[in-house]
C-alpha cells in the first residue's frame, strides 16, 4: 500500500470560484452512489486510497468499481492533502484525465 497515513481532503477551485469535483458530485442524482463515493472519501481520510493509479503529470485516478465505472481525479499536496480535481466515469475518462491534468498544472502555477 502506497504511503498509508491519514489524509486531508480538499477541493480544487478554479479562478472563478467553482469547484469541478463538487459540481460533478452534486450532479449525481442517485443518493446511493453519492453515499458510496462519500464512503470512499472517508477511507481516503483514514489513509486507505484503495484502487488507484497514476495517469501522469502528478495526477492520480481513483477507480470506483460500481455503476458506469466512476473515476475521481486528484493530486497530492505535500503527501498529506488529497486535492480532488474532478470526477467522471469510464465513458468520459480520456477527456476527464486531460481536464484533471490542466487543473493540476494550473493549481501548481498558482501555488508556487
């Protein structure tokens, strides 16, 4: 297991103030799916990232094995903060990865 220790979860915010991950999460109408995603975030806070992989450029993908194959994209700040960038599912994976990489690049530029 990669660096199993408690994490703080934060949400990436684009310059206009919106938070892509929160917007995606709130767009999910099925409350059972929202609860399962919340449970995964709780596990992350406890230090268990579960099924995840690098998609390059410092961006990671959390894979959720239910529904249409939900995905959560994040970057790590100082190995203690999981910065949630955006979410999606298997059907939009390629586009979501590019968007997450752009958000991560922009975040790092603003926080040099």
